[in-house]
């Protein structure tokens, strides 16, 4: 401590200051016979004499005097240490630690199929929030010197694409659906997931809300789902491939009887074997072997091979193919025109619309009742229930609009299906069965270059060049 006895005029009071000037102590000598009592002014004068200006605890000084705490060194003043500012930082609102390790199930087994290799985000989702640096808190020592803190350092704005920011630039939102990546100061949202190699157990199942592009193969047992289109460059085994848009197989699928392909759009493939295919658009392939196909559009099988052999292939708007069946007479079923599933869908939609209209009528009656109660300021009026009814009616109207649009689309498809036909460019073999809206055509010999369509009360068969 800094001893200040030599500089203090009042030898009854000793004030000392610590080496770092952050604390001060006072010592009052015991009173001898005949000495006058200490006064607060006397104490304050001694404190000021040595230069103590800040952090003085007045209650401590009064306590010393009132309780006559003599010959004791007592802390009476303390400085305040400055607090350095905190550096700016980014808080992430998504999981950036996607290590792709297998997860442990509740039963103790290991899930090798659902590996988390990326983080999926949706448009408008909050991704990152920037917390600006703080200036810090000033301090002081007992001599009155101001202690200046080190201010926090700011972070540079994030670079990248696929995001928007708030007006103050501190909050980042996803501009598109897709996967988010964050490395150093780079933030990116991509709506295309690219897999450069095979999709196997090192990758696991894929569920992505954008487009998926796979350069390699897809092994059996895996599931790939995308809200966008799916493009696969290699061979696909017994996997499940589902897309809200188109699916493109640059090679093909040998599904081993377990593969399933579902697309809300079109399906394009070099070949399809032993696979269930469901698509709402068109299906284009070089050949189809032993597949079950339900296609709401047109099935086009053309190319170097250009055949459908085995299985059951339905094209609501028609089938155009090079050849059907083979010399061994394998059973091959071709169906065109509205399917029973499509007809049932239309029937169900019409029935549901009738139900919704009845529900809306009921809500209208209740709403009229609440409007009357509100108008007459009745005690029975319940605002919360009134609002809930209004919201429910809005939801029902929205459901009705969707059912109406879907039913019109189904009706249009059924009307177009009336024109559906089967075009066989080359050979149609015995063993083939062609169904057209309830009518059946079965060739007993090899026939070629045919157009098969629905006639007035039977199947009409024409030569392509007729």
C-alpha cells in the first residue's frame, strides 16, 4: 500500500491507498484522555488530503465514528474496474453441425439410413441474427481517474446468396427454400442439392425442399424425396424416389420388385425394370420391363429398343410405343383412358364439395345469429366464438376452392382421356391385352403398325398409314 503518514497533517488519522489505486483504508487512533472526539469533517479532510475522491463509502465512515472503531484498518473506498466491451457475434438459428454420423435409436439400434448431411430451411425462415458489439462500461479508481474500457470489435456483414436482411441489416432470412451452409463469414442458401457420387449408406435418405441432382448411383433401401425435380445420373436399384415435380433417370431403374417412383410432374428414363411408377405428367422411356405404371398423362416408349414387355402400364391420355410384348407371349397389359382411380377421385371430390357447402350453410346461419346478437348488444353475444366461426368459414371456403379446382382438373383429364389411343409403331405380340374404357383388344397373331382407340361400342383398330 501507499503509506501517506508523512504527508498527512492529522496524525490521529491514517489513510492509505493500494498500489493499484483501486481501494483505500482508514485507521483512527484510539482517543487518549483529554482528546476530543473525531468529527466527520475531520475524517473527510484527511481523506481529501491524500487524494481519495471516488468510491467513498459514507455509511462505513459513519459506522466507524458511531461505533468508535479505533486502531483498525478499515476499507472505506473502492474503485470500479472497467468492463471491456463484448465483440459482435452471429447467433445461428439452424443446426450448422451436420456431421453425417449415424443416429442411435431409442431401442439401441443404429440408424444408418437417416444421416443428417445438410440443414433444410424454408423461404422467410430466420437464419442468423447479428448481435452488435458493446462499448463496455467505464470504471474509476479511488483517486478519481476514469478507466476506459476496450470497446468490442464489430463483425463484417455476412457474404453469400440466397438470403435477405432486415432493414437494420442485423437479421438474415432465407430468400428461397433449400439447404443452408455457413462457413466463416459466408452464408448461402441453395435450392439445388448436389451429390457428386453415389447415394449409399454414407449419404443415407434424402428429404430436400428444392431440386436434387445425383451424379452417381442409388442403392436399394434408400428413400429420396424432393419438393423440386430429381435428376439421377447413375443406376437406381430398389429405392423409393419421390418428387413434387419431374424425375429424370439418365440411366435407369432396376427396382427388383421393390422400387417405387412417384412424380407430380413427368418421368424420363432410359429404362424401367421391375418398378412401380406413378406420375401425374407424362412418362418417357426407351423401354419398360415388368413394371406397374399409373400415368395421368401420356406414356411414350420410343428409342433404340422402344418396347413394353410384361407388367401393367396405364396411360390416361394414351400410350405410344415401338413394340408390345415379345415372342414368348409374356402377358403385357396396356390401359388407356380414365382409370378407376381418377374416376373415384372425381366422385370423392364432388361428394366432399357437397359436404363443405352444407357446412358453410350451417356456419352462415350461426354467423347471422351472432351478427344479430352483436347488433342488439345482447349479453349472449360472445366475441371470441364469433371470431372463431369467421375463421372456420374462411378455412372452409379455402378448402372448397381447392376441391373445386381439383375436380375441374380431374373432369378435364377424363374428357381428354376420351380421345386416348394406343399407337404401336412396330409389333404387337400375342399375350398383350389392351384396355380402352372397358373395351379389350387381344391380338392372336403378331400385328404391326396399329392405332387402337375407342369406337362407338368396341375397340377400333386402324393401320398407322390408313
